[in-house]
C-alpha cells in the first residue's frame, strides 16, 4: 500500500536535521518546558541516524501517531509513503522531556501504516511502552476558536536543536476537509522539527488529539527570515479517523508473538530437524523455514555461507530454537542451538548457539549471523571453558524486557561447575554483555553432579525461569527445583534471584520425591500489563494415587505460581489429570507436563480465560489401548483449568491421522497468537509439524467448528524430502 496526501499553499514542511548548530539557551517561542511528567506521551523521532528529526505522540503502548512526511525521501516533494519498515533506521524517545536525562524509554520504529488521504502515519514500536499513559484520539472535530495545545522538539525562537520539549497554545479554525488550520497565540509557532507534533486538549489525566502538525509558516522560528511573522499552520485532522486507528492497533495486538522473519506481516515458522543429513553428513542437523503467504521455504544448516561453523556428524543443529528481534530492526531473528557441536575430536558435545538475522529477503540475507561458544566472544561465555558434554544450546529462551531490551537465555545443562559434572549453567545475553547463572554464581545453593541447571529455561518481559530437574532435595534424588530471576535494570547486570522453588517448601503443594524431576519444563507468561507474571512448572515424574488406590508412577503434574511485579511469589494451583473437568485421568507413564508453553494472547489488557493460556504435553498418554500415543492439553491460567480445558491428539480437533503407539505427541509444542504447534518427529516420512488453530480448542473459541490444521512435512509444500526427526523443535 502507498499513501499520498496533498500540500496546501505556502506552508512549509517541518522536518529538520538534528544537530546542524549547537544548542543555545532556551527562550522558546513555543513556551516553557514542562515538568518531567507533563505530556510524557510526546515522542521525539530520530530518522536516519541524525539526518532528520520529528515529533510524535504515543497513542497506544505500541504505537505512535506522527506526520507521514517525516518518512519521505523528499519531504517537500510528492507525498508517498510505503507501508512497512521505515527505509531509514528510526529511533523514538518517549517520555524524555529533557533529552539530557535518561528518563522515559527508547524504542525502534519497526513498521509504518500510512493514511492514504492526509499527512499522517501510524508508527509501530519494537516493544510496548509501559508506565506512560498514551494520548487518545478525539471523537469530535475542533471547533472554530477552540484553543489547542501542541508539544514538540522542534526549533524554538533561539534554538536550532532544543534538548527539551516545549509547548504552545494555538487557536483552531473549523476543519477544512482533512486539514485543521491553526494560528499561534502570543507568538507561539510550530517550527521545523515539530512535524507530527500533536495538537490536543487535556482535561485532568485525559489528553485528546484533534490534529497532527503538518505544515507551518514558521514565523518567529530560529533561522526564519524576520519579515515572516505569520504563525499560521496546518494540522492533519485526526477525529474522523479514530476507527482506522483503532482497527490498525487492534489488528496488531492480535499478532502478539507472531514470528515474521521477512517483515511482510504474515506468520512464518521454523522447524528443527536435528538429525537431518546435510551434504552426506549424518545428524549434522537443519532448520526448515516456511515463509507465510506462500512465499517459499528455506533450509538453514551449517553448510550455508551465512551460518558459522561446518556441518559435522552429530552436531544436531536445530535441536533447540528461539526467536527475538535481537537487533530491533522489525524482523524476527532466529536463535538456533547445536548442543552436540564438538570443539575437538576429544572435547565433544560442547555445543554452540547461532543467531541468524531476519531481513526483507528472509533469514540470512541481511546482517551477519552471530555465534556463541564457550571460550570465544566476550563476557561470561568467553570466560567459560570448553568441556566435554557442556551441551551449550540444549535449551533456549529469548524475548524483550519490560523496558524493550532484547535478551537471549542459553542453557548448558552439561556444564561442569567446580568440577561437578552436569551441574549445569545458564548464560544470559543482553546487548554485547553475557553473564553466567549457576549455583554459587548469582544463584542460591551449591552445585552438585547431575543437577542439570538449565535443562529447561523460560522467560518473559519480567522474569527468567531456570529448571534443574536433577537437583536433589534433602538427599532425595532427582526431586528437582526451579529458580526465578528478575531481569537486571542494566544490560550488563546480573539477573536478581526472586525464588528458589521445590516441593519440600511449606508454601508449595506436595512433597519432594525421588524422580519427580520438578522443573523438567517451565513456562512464563505476562499476567496483564502491570509487570506481573504467571509461572508454570512441570513435574512429569510425579507419582499420583488413582481413585482405586493404585499408585501411578510418572503420571505427572503441573504447579503454577503468581509472580507479582513486587513482593513475594505464591502458589496459584496444582493441575493434574485428576483435577476437576481436566480431560483424561491418572495413568502411569503419562508424564503430564513434560513440556509446557504459556502465552498471553492480549498482553496489554486484563487477562481473561480465553487470553491467558497454558499448553501442556503428555507424551506418554495412552489413547484407548494405544500406548504412548501422546496428547497436548490446553487450559486457562485464569481460574480453574477444567471448565476451559481441551485436548489435541491424532484424529481429534483437526489433527490428522489416528493414534499410533510411541508417537508421543506432546514431546514438542510451541504457541503463537494464531495456533498451537505440535511436533511429531517420530511420524512416518521423517517427522511432521502441525499448526492447530486456537479456534479448534474450546479453551480459545468454542465455535463447534474446526478450522483446517496446517501440516508441514518433508517432501510436501516445498520442504525437501529426507527428514529424520523433523518437528523436534518449532518456533
């Protein structure tokens, strides 16, 4: 889509270079600088790394409203802005009324949605802004004579590049089509750099935007001829496009968690086949990428020029996957673990992690990939020693902090700590920094052989969860434990431990038992927009007593916990297949909770049973007389799970086929805003992966009608034949 808008009369465009002249003392035409908290929704845009400056307004935690002309190659030329990622890198500072401070937040603009009929564009941010109240779009037009306020970072009477936001008052005329003419009061003027500045009215805590600054005569602005005294300006009207703004913002909310490697707005998927043969090398491993919208497939492996290393036997590239926009350019990046990568012929199974960057032409076509291996790079990873069996990259998590900073969490459960084999370590990467998390290093407890810290990891914007299913509790072998950490405020900081959870604690249900392996799986989801999280912990080895008194070993269970933004954690509930209305029953070997995924499908709103979801794998589940056919359960994390619990297995809820012994459905699961992904690496033909729409699951939308399940399989849909364990990991 391309947008165009008309220009009127002599008014000039309002974009400006950022630093052509040094800042001078502030005596602004547009009035005094506000306090730090006043009009904090005002945003300053740096376009092209200092080439151009504009102003905007936060109208949703993830969206700015500004002038489309800010993003034109020639702002004074024919006005056409292309939807999608900005052509020039664009940084937004929101809530920083004094640019010499560190107040507020910084975000990257990753997507533009222009309005076709006027000088307006919605700019999506790389991550939602928390703690700053957005302005609203007015529902009624400006009246003739109505006084409006405008805030901006543009030139003043005596500053070319002000460091503080300034404001002025303007008198509006009645709208003319899509324009709102205004005139500055008491010498106030809209100047270069104020393009996109909001024209608004405030009442109490509510601000309503009636127009966005587009063109101005700039009378009295720095650098304008003294004979120009007119303070007339034109704003792009907003009151009549409130529905368009709402529809755009709402549609984007529905795409939370969507993987989009090429930035076309259509969901993509990556599927690991760690046992794939590459260039005649067995179990070198590969990742198959399916681009949404029929835009083809791709194979990623270590024989590719953009992937560091070489395809070697047994590397198992693609064993673990995670996604994050690591360089904040609007394209999803793929994190790939190859935990069986050898350092030498004798130092084997050390492991490596690769970050492959997204780009308009797809993964690997833009920025050079990053590689992480112990002993190389910087920080804690460089300080770590390559040792046999480290298994770096066996588990992965990635995302963005509440402040918008990308991070990657890497599990190395085979790492020897203090000479204790398989004690385990986790590495936390943020920016160019990496820190280690291990017992005795930012983590309570003492390392013991076989703890396997990092055998599971999960993270959201607020917290990091680390499982150690091999942890002995009070001499009880493999009882298991989980630690929770808060993201550090600084990118170079150490995550702060918030919780050390095991079943021998008084405030945790049950008791630690040998082989429970609590923490074999962990999942985190944001519980609303206030900084709270919910944690789910799998206990797949839990033995439970059935109604007939029989003890069912490895029946499994899940324990959930509340993690408030501040204060202590508390247990939320225990979930088993004996819980009321939960599908199934207690059976030996089910291993309910062996895999977990949690998702908030509407993170900027109050959670409901439909939006805060838990997905649990039960790979040992028998279907009738078919042993270990497996199943995947979906349930709400709001209230009791049973009333909104559903299940997926072969032949049910659209999943193709019939239950098959030892298929172990549920061993691989993933979630997005559209689907629950189910991996079946044991399927005939080298494996399969299925995308089951949420609508097929009563826990999302009880329509009674199944939508088609999408099947990805070697030899079909452009995916090369010859899979070995396709579906072992999905993102």
